[in-house]
């Protein structure tokens, strides 16, 4: 029974990472770049932060994604809390 729970948890984590990666690609990569370093043309123009070097906690990052910061668009009304959590987990997981 314990193994089944572990396997289910790992599968759920993989789904969240896949969802987070897809969300990042569609909502974040235009500015932050596919690697999160902020070196896209739009990212350079807007001064996008290098997410790969972020010191924010997951909770702080979820707040920024939800409410926006500086020139960053708030996604609180555009993404569900679960989607925000998934994209944050993807970023905090090293964008992999």
C-alpha cells in the first residue's frame, strides 16, 4: 500500500511539472526566455529577472506570479491557483 502511495505521488509530481512547463512556455517564456534567464528580446526590453538565479521562496514567487511586480503582468485572474503553483514548482525545480 505504501508503495502505491509513493508511485501515485511521483506520478502526480510529474504531471504538475509537465503542466508547469507548458504554462511557463505559453505565459512566461516570451519575456523570461525558455531558460528563464530573461535574455529574450522582450525580456531585455522590459528588464525581466533571471528566474534561474531567483532567491525567492516558492510562496514569494507564487505571490509575484499572482499579483505581478514592476512591469510583470499579474496572472491571478488568468491562471488558477493550481496552475500558479505548478509553474512556480517548475521554476523552483530548475526549469527542468
